[in-house]
C-alpha cells in the first residue's frame, strides 16, 4: 500500500482535533467560590445538608480544604450533632485538620461568605457540574491513553469507554424517592402494552402472625438483617412486609431498591396483592378477570404511604437524607427497607472490602437509631450455604463481614428446602418456607413456618393443620349414610 502523500497528511492534520496534551495541561474545571458558598450556607442553616447530600459528595470539591470541611460537616449531621463555628473548630482540632483547612481566618471567611442559605442548592449544582466535567476529563484521559497504547482490542476498549461514561451518569443520579402511585401508573401502562403485544407504637407489625408472636414485630431503632442465597425469596418477603406495613398499618415505608427497578417492584407488588401469576403478567397472557383484579388493587394501593427509591447507587448518608424527607412530608416513618447491603456505596472505596461492609453495617445501625424506625436490610450469604447435605443457613455464612452479625439486633434467614431438590424429591417440600431467626437481641430464636406462593412471589401464614380425627371421616359414617 502506498504511503500517504503530503497533501493527504496536511488534510488529516487539518481535520484532526486539537492535540490532547495542550488540552490536558489546562486547569481542570472548578468553581471555588461556589464551594465556599455551599459551606457558608451549611454554617448558616445546617438543615440544608439534607438537600445537599443528595447532590454533592466530598470528592466533588476541588479545593482540599473545602473537601475536608464538607466531610466534617456532613459527618456531624449524620451523628445528630449541631453545627456552628465553635463546634466545627473543636472537631477540626481534635482531628488535626484545623491548620490544614486554613484555621480561624478561613472559617471566619466562610461564615460571612453568603448572606443567607436560600441558594445553597444552586451553589451545590454548580459544584457538582464542575466535578462531573473533571470526571469526564479523567475518564477521557484514561480512554485516550489506552487507545494510543492499544492495550485492549478495539471492541473491548469501546465497551470499557461506554462503561466509564455511564458510570459517571449513574454516580451523578439524584433521583428522589417515588410515590408508589406514580410507579403504579407506569406499571399499568406496561401491563396494557404487554396485553396488546406491544411490550413497550415503638414499631410496626409485619402481619405475619407467627413471626410477630416470636419477635413482637419490628421495633424502632433496630437493625434487622434478612439474608439468603439468590432466588430464595428475600426480596419477596421484604416487599410483603413493606406491603403489610403500608397497607394494613398505614405507616409510611421507604423501600430502597439498589438491585431492582421501581417498575419491577410495582409489578411484583401488584401480582402479590391481586394474586395474579407473575409469569403470565410478564408475557401478557393474563385473563380479563386477572386484569380486573389488578386494576382494583392498583387503585387500592396507589394511595398507600409506600415510597420506592430505585437509584442504582446510594450511600448510607443519601438513604438517611431520603428518609428524613419522607418523615418531613408524612410527619411519620414506619419502616425502612434496603435491598441489599452489599450494594450500598462505601464512603471510602479505597478501604478493604471487609472494612467497607463493616462500616456500612455500623452506619445502618446508626441510621435506625437516628430515624427511630426499624430498618430491614437484606444481605447475601456466601456459597457455603449450598455445600453439603444440610443447606440450612448459619450466621457464619453472612457474606463479606462478621460485623453484620455483630451490629444487627435481629438476623434471620429465608430458607426453602424445595430450592435444593428437583422432580419428585422436591415435590414433598413444595410451597414450604421458613424464616429462621438465628439472632434476636431482645427475644428468642427459632423457626417461623410460612407458605411460599411461587406464582405470586408471595409468602403467607401457613394454614392451620387439619384435625387428624377428621381425615378418615367417611370411614365412620353410619350404615345407610345420613
């Protein structure tokens, strides 16, 4: 193949964008004055933190001093402490950060940086926007380096580049909790499309009789861990509990779903309440009677005080901020459900994974106590639960950290023996389920027997056993009958 002519080289240079190095040598996008305005607003009105933590993370601050100050301020709010200059100075001095942030002169400047906190969210949006630009520059630099080095196949590098950009978008999501009524509207639209073939006091009761009898229900300030292997039914049980609390107790519930979308949860909720086969719902083959029940139940539960936050990533601080907003709106909060613990974003991604999970567990316990509500958090078990002949889960099988067991007030497992058997062998266990209470700080441990309705993804109380003396009633009929 002939070498490119000088004319072609000149044309290529003309059409090529500005060389990368001069661009990368520029000062990264930042607005330090907006960062100062954010911190000054917090000093004037600490309650604004509930809005700001939904927008900003500590890493969004370009200036090191501002990043340190924001970290201390949000930590003080999380621990229920008040914020003013004097308390902040004491905290900074105790952590040896006082001189690092600029001492009294810088703090005095912050306190007088804004006349009021009315525009705090606006300042935070500016800071977040600049941080997003910097993250895009970092991702683009990494992509550029890998492309020049030809470190990966072109197809793989393209996939990595797409993933890096989408990850920035996911991290920047500030979607608030959605009303179940709003989600059900979208869910009903999806159901219509499928049918047309277009496919576009002191706590609350769970309303599972035997569980409430053993545990006394769900208690305020307690961290309840519900663990199981995948596909065992822990999300279904948690959603059943949330449904019971919102519909029967009429207590506001926040369901934080880090794994499933809000629409999928709405589908599950509709199938569970209306007793409609979930598989038939997905393929659009439900009957008109089923559809009628779905519409009736959708109307019934659309006004339930159930809120779903399906953001793909949340820190404990962000979950706490969402809970505080719902409490402010509803004047009460009955239950927080998180699905699931291992998907919660750590405060420091550089920590070892076991330490990350331990910190998350401690923060969740703190959140339950701060919000004064029961917090039901789902967790994964490791693969040891599937080894050997005895598949019943144990506390030692909690995945990634023993601190989960330590910080939880209640640890319970969902167990269905049917899951481990197939064919005729499994038929004897069909529909049988257990909630194994392995730890209860203020009550007994033991097993709660339930019935699993697979087609509805629903658990219910087990029906009372029939009296054995009536099993062969026909054998004792009087001669000639009645």
